[in-house]
C-alpha cells in the first residue's frame, strides 16, 4: 500500500510537472511570436514600392562587365521616342503570334539579355505588370504616313548637371510615374551609358535621390470656362 502511494504521488508530480512545463513553454512561445497579421498593417508607400522591384538583381548588375561594343547612348534612347517620356516604338519585327495579353514580349523584356539576331541587349521593361504591351508600344511600320506638323518635342532634362555640389547625389530630373523601378533603366548592359549607375547595389535609390520638384508641378482640375 505504502509503495503504491509513493508511486502514485510520483506519477501525480510528473503529470503536474508536464502540465506546468507545457504551460510555461506555450507562454514563452507566444511572447516570441510576432503575428503576421500585425506585420501586414505596415504598408510600404505604394508609389515608392517599385524602387525595390529589381533589387534581387542588384548585385548581379554590379558585377556584369561592360560590353563596350553594344552600349546604348542617350541619343539612341531618345531617337526611339516621339518625345521625352513617350512610350518607345518597337524597333524590331513583331511576330503576329505575339498577341496582346500573352507573355511573349516578357520572355525577352522581363530580364533582358543579348539577342543575337538584333545584335543588341534587350532593354528591361520597368513595368512587366502591364502585360498588354501593344496597347502603348507600336512597331515602326512606316515613315511616310505622318505629315510633319508643328508639334514641338519636350526637351529632355539635362544629365550630369543635377547635383548641388560635385559629389552630392544628383536630383532625379524626371518624373517618377511609370519610372518607379529605377534599376530597369539605370543598370545593366541595356542602360544608356550616360545614365548607367555606378552603384546599383545600393537598392534604395530614393534614400539619397530626391525628385526635382521643378518638373512635378501640380496640375489643377480642368474646368471649361462656359461649363459652370
Ligand atoms: C527575342 C527577344 C525579344 C522579344 C520576343 C521582344 N523584344 Fe522588344 N527588344 C528586343 C531587343 C534586343 C531590343 C533592342 C533592339 C535595339 O536596340 O535595336 C528590343 C527593343 C524593344 C523596344 C524599344 C525599347 C527602347 O528603350 O527603345 C520596345 C518598345 C520593345 N522592344 C517592345 C517589345 C514588344 C511590345 C514585344 C512583344 C510584341 C517585344 N518587344 C518582343 C528583344 C525582344
Ligand atoms: C500603359 C502604357 C504602356 C504599356 C501597357 C506598356 N508600356 Fe512600356 N512604356 C510606356 C511608357 C510611357 C514608357 C516610357 C517611360 C518613360 O520614359 O518614362 C515605356 C517604356 C518601355 C521600355 C523602355 C524602358 C527604358 O529603358 O526606357 C520598354 C523596354 C518597355 N516599355 C517595354 C514594355 C513591355 C515589354 C510591355 C508589356 C509587358 C510594356 N512596355 C507595356 C508605356 C507602356
Ligand atoms: C524609364 C527609364 C527610367 C527609369 C525607370 C528611371 N530613370 Fe532616371 N533617368 C532616365 C533617363 C532617360 C535619364 C536622363 C534624363 C531624362 O531623360 O530624364 C535619367 C536621369 C536620372 C538622374 C540624373 C543623372 C545625372 O547624371 O544627372 C537621376 C539621379 C535618376 N535618373 C534617378 C532615378 C531614380 C532614383 C529612379 C527610380 C525612382 C529612376 N531614375 C528611374 C531614365 C529612367
Ligand atoms: C547612399 C546614397 C545613394 C544611394 C542609396 C543611391 N545613390 Fe545614386 N548617387 C549618390 C551620389 C553621392 C552620387 C554622385 C556620385 C559622384 O558624383 O561621384 C550619385 C550618382 C548617381 C547617378 C549619376 C551617375 C553616377 O553613377 O554617378 C545616377 C544615375 C544615380 N546615382 C542613380 C541611382 C540609382 C538608380 C540608385 C538605386 C539603385 C542610387 N543612385 C542609389 C548617392 C546615392
């Protein structure tokens, strides 16, 4: 009887120990656990999130050697645009099977790379999410259809003259709408050589570069005079 009493006492003590240990273990776990729901309330500023879009390639960009024979210059870059900021035209043939909405353009334009038959590096698109590419980009089919008019091109901002002091970070001379994804245009072998960044690995470009507010004038709501 005495032995049975001692054994059941030990069983009871053991069970109590397990219960207490388990309770304190669960308590400790809860303190160390940061719930995901709370984290999702920390939103990034949506219009700035594009700055980090190609950040996983930043270190690759830093180590890609310069292919001097196939560089683009800013003049080549502007030549393919009706005006500064206009969607560039498609300088290569477009296969009839490359339809709106499928991902065929992105096969090349998502990550770039050298294309033997065009003898050029593919410019990386800053906006792979706008899959209907041909909505805005059209092939160059003709040079004769359009008659010259009095349309004046908007001059592109100057490059190399945007810093207050010699080694201070230059301001961003262009607007950032459709240009949030800095590394798409400023890094890699297809970036025009004048604007290829020496420091792609810094990733958070907007930490040091601020927009030049001269270009970002607020356009007020348009009201027709006799419409009131
Ligand atoms: C086989 C790979 C490949 C495919 C597929 C492809 N492109 Fe390209 N694209 C290139 C290359 C390479 C260049 C650069 C050509 C040059 O500089 O002469 C280019 C240039 C462009 C440019 C000019 C960019 C600039 O900065 O001037 C546009 C716009 C473009 N492509 C749109 C498209 C669209 C839209 C599609 C789908 C209908 C498409 N591309 C499919 C390889 C490709
Ligand atoms: C809503 C219109 C629109 C759609 C859709 C669109 N683009 Fe663009 N794209 C633009 C504009 C505008 C620019 C010029 C941006 C600028 O200079 O600020 C541009 C620039 C580019 C550039 C040149 C980037 C550089 O180096 O300057 C490439 C390449 C490109 N687009 C490819 C594509 C591809 C591929 C698709 C489809 C996946 C696509 N675009 C869909 C409007 C569009
Ligand atoms: C669509 C391509 C494109 C994107 C995306 C883009 N830029 Fe640019 N950037 C240019 C071009 C082209 C120039 C040359 C001036 C011009 O045409 O606006 C330039 C000029 C600059 C300059 C001035 C360089 C100098 O030496 O004076 C800075 C700084 C700059 N960009 C920063 C940025 C930052 C930061 C981002 C991301 C928020 C960004 N850019 C996104 C194309 C782009
Ligand atoms: C820590 C601050 C800092 C960050 C982050 C930064 N830059 Fe810069 N950037 C500078 C400074 C400083 C200069 C001027 C360098 C000089 O004059 O030697 C510069 C120069 C430039 C230029 C002119 C060409 C050149 O390389 O000198 C461009 C374009 C540019 N930055 C784009 C970018 C882009 C795109 C990013 C994001 C990948 C970025 N910067 C991130 C500080 C920064």
